[in-house]
């Protein structure tokens, strides 16, 4: 028999108590995993951001346009490798609850800047040559049952009218974090239509996508762009793509902070539950620890026994929790995708969340064992034996 | 004959609240090698305290305790634990077996601290259980054994490391008359046949009858020697 066997036998001495404690840890780890996945989902856009892309927008707000003519000036700044244009479209697809991001872009310059939106060569060519064509992400294509060649209509709000599109491409993300819930169509189509209805809104763009040669150029280029349009009718604000994405995340900063706090509280609660279990265990076994000491077992042996038992329960609970997390978070993600897919384009259990949850379970096991261990190792043998009665 | 236990001028007191309660007063005791000594006395007389000092699980306030040629007060806690594992076998009134372990595993416990191989440990444990007559109960857990059988497992645990000295604190205190008789016969056999020195604390005059020497302790002081055999 090894000491490890005694650890396992001790852990299973009160089976119901140990199983309930382990299940408590499992549920806490599951809750922790779900909450951290929600946080990850909010940050997914930030995580997917490029280090070498800038977004230039009107300094007042995203709702204010900038002249298309800025593009040529920006393109001439040293270090700029490409400039594309974009416009948030808004609108409604069939029902207002069918929300997904819709952008008017210039495919020729946009697609090279965003290689993470993967299209086949034929899809790319079809998108480029047909004025009212569009490409959509694979997730919304699946959700709405779209296939290549389908016609879809958007009811405009920022840009009033009925807008008809034909789907010429369904893009997939190059990375796990790539948002597959967006729609892109030709800015030229938007501009032409505006020429027929509201000419004053022609040749305006919502933002410029700016590619830079290296991350070292980012600060200089962004400062140069904004300085270039200082004191103009449309002053600009240029940010890295990450800062741009973070500005959206910060709008719900309080919610995210609350979710983070709750995830920590969940772990703290289960820490108290396990600590209570281990304290009860140590109290019940004072005499046994005294006997072991009498036989020559040292404080380090008792430490191993108590920590081992606590870790056994926490690892068991953590493992069950993580195993449950995989299907439950997947199912939760599918449930969210029905109505909130565009807010949480990627809702997956990440490796970092798995590691965090495992670390939390292990930490709980370690911390819960500290006080019982101190009690067991400090008690005098004679006092412990007297405890027997 | 050399002394296995040599205690000189030992004092021990406990503190309860602000009050200091003397338990042992200037005790001196020599136990020759191979002796079977019974310590008797009323409750609170200091018998168990003296036994704890001999076994190295408590320390005196003053005086010296030498057991198996080792001055215990000079040992660190770690060295004392190591010394106990090699030189002393313990028998408790309430057996103090680990309820989650089998008889075999309980007896094997002290050997886990040694460098013996698994097969050697198995050999020693089987031999100890055979001596106490429980070779056929190795896989039984304590709650499947009677009180007398549990105490015999405890005795096997006490002798499995082949210690110099066996200390027993009221070993028959929780047993019926027949079981107590069996345990005392076993202790007598360990003393005579296996030459183990034994110091036993007991209230039971019939238990004390099995010892070579009976020493009475009263109010922390040892009375005169009562050699029986």
C-alpha cells in the first residue's frame, strides 16, 4: 500500500459528502466556464484584430461621414500599404430581430486587406463583377438557409429604400475567432443608388480601412492621418483595429466587469464549501493524525494526506465540470446563435478558459487544505490522543 | 542487565488557564531490558503522561529520559519521529486502527516509513499477523473484527517494525474478560518468547499480574518497587 491509496480511501470515506462536494465544484467550474466564455465572446473582435490595420473615422462619431477624397491623401502617407473604404449600412432583413452587421465595402481593396474572410476564387470574381452582389458569413448563411445565387432584400433605415442583393459568396473565417456573421456588399452600389435619391450623400464614407507595413508604423501613420485633416470640415480619429474594437467592448464595460466579478465569486463560494468539508474532515480525524504521528509519520506526510485528499476532490469536481462544459457551452452557443449570433459571433470554450477553470479548481483544492493541514500538523500528539476520549 | 528505559529527575506539569498543574514530580525510573513493567495508579496520577514521556510523544519540563540508549530530550521533532518509528511499538486502549484500511494495511502502515520493498513488507506484515493469530483475517477491515481481534491487529502493528520497546496504554480497558485474557497472554508471549520489553499502563489488577514488576504512581510520585517475579 502506498500513501496515495490512503489518500483515495480517505477521500471516499464519506462517499456522499465527497461526491456532493465534487459535484458542487463541477457546477462551479461549469458556471465559471460559461461566464468566461461570455467574456471571451465580447472580446473576440478585439482578439481577432490585426496589428497592422488602422480604422479612420469622423472624430465626432461613427454616424458622421468623411469625404471619399481623403482616401487618396491617406494612401500617399509613407508606410501605408493599402486603403479601403467602408460604410455601416444598418437596415432590416425581413424582421428587425434578424440582426447582423452589414457593410458597404470596396471589394477590390477590402478583400486583400482582410485575408481572414476566405472566399473561393470564383466567389471573389463574382463578387467583384456584379454591382448588387454580396458576400455573407457562413454562420448567417446557415442560419437563414442562404445559398449562392439567392436574392435577399434589406429594408434601409440609414439609407431608406428597398435594397436587393444577390449572394455571390459565402465566406469562412481563416481563424477560430473570425466573425462569420457579417454581410459585405459593394459600396459602389450604395453610392450609385444615393446618386439617384439623395445626391448630397454621395461620395461619403463611414470609415477608411488602412493597412500599414509594420506594427512599428502604426503610431506615426495614425498621427499623420489625423494631423492631415485637422481643422477640416471632417476631422478624423484614427485608431488601431484593436482600439476600435475595444471602443465597442467598453460600451458594455460594466456588464463585462460584473460578469468577471461573478465568475470569481462562484469560485470563492465553492472554495468555502470545500474548505468546510476539509475542516470537518480534519476535525474528525484529529485522533488518527495523532496516531500516525505516534507511528513516526511526519508533518510532511500529514500535509500530503490532507492536500492529496483535497486535491483529489477538487480535481474530480474540476474534471467533471470541464467535461460537462464542452457540450453545455456548445449547446448554449447554438441557443444564443438563434437570436444573438451577431452579438456573440464566436461562442466557444477557449483553451485559456479551460486552463483558467482547471487552475481555479486546483487552487481551490490547495487553499481549502491549508487550515486543516496547519491544524493537523500543529496539534501535539498527547493532545490528539486525548481527543479520542 | 542494561536498562531499556532510564528516567532521572523528571518533572512535568500542564497549564490550564493561568494555573500550572504538576503531573509528575521528580520521577526516576529504570526499566531493565526484557522487563514487563505495569504502571498502576488512580486516574490523574500521571501514568499516561509518564508512558508518553517514555514513548517519546511528549517532553518533560526537566530531567532526562533515556530510552534504548538515546537521550530523547536531545532529539529534534523530526529525529524523534524517526526514533519512534524504529524503537517503539504502541498499543492503545481503543486500538486506534485506520477504519478505511484492512487489517493488513493497518499493520503495514509503520513499514511505509521504511525502505523495505513491497514483498519484504508483505512478509513482515504476514509474520506479525500470524504471531497475533490473525493470518486469516488480513483482508478484513476493522469494523469486521471484534474488539479483541482489533486489539490484536494493533499489537501486530506495534511489533511489525521489531521495536526495542512496546508501550501499552490500558490495552485491555475496552475488552471483555475473555478478550482481555487473550491480549494479556499475547503480551506475555511477546515478552517471554520474543524478548520484547513492555511498559503497560493499567487499572486492571489481573492485567498487572502478568507483569514482572508493578509500579504504583500516585499524585505524580512513584511508590516503592513491587517485584512480583
